[in-house]
């Protein structure tokens, strides 16, 4: 066993687990925890989630767009019962802003009765609520 493996297993504990899980006994992380949750945090060159470090140490690097999903009842501190799952991140919403000249044009079209708020929103490629707020002067000044 390498020094890194020894350090990892010194922070894992399977003796205090009373979870009756069909997967078998969980090995719970007793080391440091990640600040954003209860997941174990292990340092090997840099901070890593303990269950990810163990999975990659045994099985190799996770493929792109893959994350680990818990398969047991032991909670997020379990480091052994995790399975890979294909995962595609949703693209971040692009924030669309109306330029002042667009707001002036939209207000003129709406005032003349030529277009509805929905039609204006489609024309300028913004949501109806964004267009409505712009027309009422709540979020855009023109």
C-alpha cells in the first residue's frame, strides 16, 4: 500500500456503520468534509472529493461528462458505493439585454398597436416578461 493509499484509508471507517443497505456495509469518510456539503474531502496534490478519488484510483479517470451517483443508503459520506452516470451539463442561459434604441422602437410599435407584447418579445428575442418590463419602464430606460 502506498503512503497516499494509507493516508486515505486512515480516514475511512467501516466499523461504526449500522446502515442495513442491500449493497453491504458502507465505508464512511471520517476525514475532512467539503464546505458545500457533507461529502468527504481528500487531498492528493489538491483537494478532491473522497469518493471520486477512490473510484478513479481503482477504476481509472472518469470519462468526460460523467459523474458519480450514490447507490447506497449510507449518505454522502460513503466512499465505496458509487456508480458512474453519463451527465451533460445544461448550457448556461445567455442573458439577453435590450439596447435603448430597441426599447424605443418596441415602445413605438406597441403604442401604435402594430404589435402585441408577445410579438415584440419574439421579434427582439427576449422573454415576454423582459419585454413587458421594458415597455412599462421597469427595467430599461430609453
